[in-house]
C-alpha cells in the first residue's frame, strides 16, 4: 500500500488530523447530505484502522462510542492512521430508522454501484473512498428489538480475524459466517479484515456496550502497536462456536428470568409467556447449555418472535 493517503481528492499527511465531508446525495429539497469522515494520522508509519458506526441509522451506541474516543483523544495514534466514520447511514440516523429512504439495508448493499439504488451508491462511496486506504476495520452495531450483550463477530477459520478479535477482548467472541452483500464480506474479498462489534439495542444508549466498545478499540490499537494505551480486561473472552434463537411458541406477555451475559443449563426455565388475565402460563426452557448473548426487552410478543439468543459450543479463549 502506498504511503500516500488520499480521500475525496484530499491528501492527509503524517501528523495531520482532518475532517473530510464526503457528499453522498441530496435531499429532494436539494439540501446536501455529507458523510463526515475524521482522519487521525500518526507521524510514524503503521497500520491503518477504520472505526465506523451507524450503518443502521437506529443503532446509536457505536455513534456515542466513536464520539467519546474523539473527545478524549484516545483515538489519535502514535503510529499508523485511524479513520473514524461515526454515522455511515446519515438518512437513517435522521429518521430513527435502520434503513435508507429506498427501504434497503445498507449492510446488504455492498460492494454497491455508482448508478444503483441510494443504498448501493452510499456503499459504493465507502468502497471507493474509504476502504482502499485502510488495513483493518471495526464496524459497531447494536441489536434491534433485542438487547445484545457486548460481543464481537468474526470468522474463526480466518486466523487474522480471530487474532484481532482476541486482541479486542470483548466478553464474547462469536463465530459468524460471511454474509453475501455485507460490508464484512466485501472487505474480506479485498484481502482485509473487518470485525463486527455489537452491544445494546436500537435507539437506546447502553453504558456497558459503549465502554466495552471503547476499551476494545483501544486494546486493538495497542495490539497493532498504534498506541501505548492498554485498558485492563475484565475477564477472558468466551468464544462461541454457534448461536441459537429461542422463539415464542405462543403469543402473550413475555417475562425473562435471566439477564444477558448469564450462563444457563440445558432445560433450565429461563422465561415465560402468559396471557394478560392470569389464566395461562407457558414456561420456556433453554434447549442447550450456553450463554445468554441476546435478550428481548419488549414484553408483548407474537408467536414466532425471537426472544432469547443463546451462544453454544463455547470455550475460553487463549489470550
């Protein structure tokens, strides 16, 4: 990779910290929609790390995570470069929506097209302007209607993925296959690594998820020798080989008897569904021994709704 770093036609020199606004589209009123990109380049040569959030506009924890890292300046490297994109899906962020106005999921629109749908054009902007200048990336997400315990998703059979995930050291590391048309697969096909961190739920701040995201990024930067900061790990990560959702077999009022992050045994009663009038109650048991990595927070459920996500086949990580 060339030592030159050029984004949107602007060269970023060693030791420079700059903000670049990438124009992605216009509103129907002809108001410009820009994608703010913050670039922090160390004076010494080193790895180039992308930290991004808000690819789904209603997922706010990652936006706050990057904001705090910028404010406390811990994102500024001694070596290499950090590219921070706090809000990728500006449209969704403004509308409290996961999607863009064309109804598409930006994280299913990669590598995108210069002449395609709005989502495809935003994806193309990322692919052409940002991803060519970086080596590694962390994409920050939350759950949707479910509350996710802080977790990092990567592909275990790609050694570099797992090594970087262990350096990030979240509570859980989950083996996750590459999905077609996703950002992570597009980056993988470029010969680079993108990790996906998830924590909390949509449209809510979760302090644990924000702090785990901040500390994980700082640990990763230390591992890549970009900084000397090295936040303490609370405990060893647990590696999860697979996950399984428990879904509602009945409609009604749902109550969980466990907290996210808890370890559960097979056949343990972990929740119930009742009618609103006290006439019926259905017990929900865990189908396997594992960890609660995702938990629905809304009490009113319909048959088939996802309730609890259990990580199974777990082992302690070697760190």
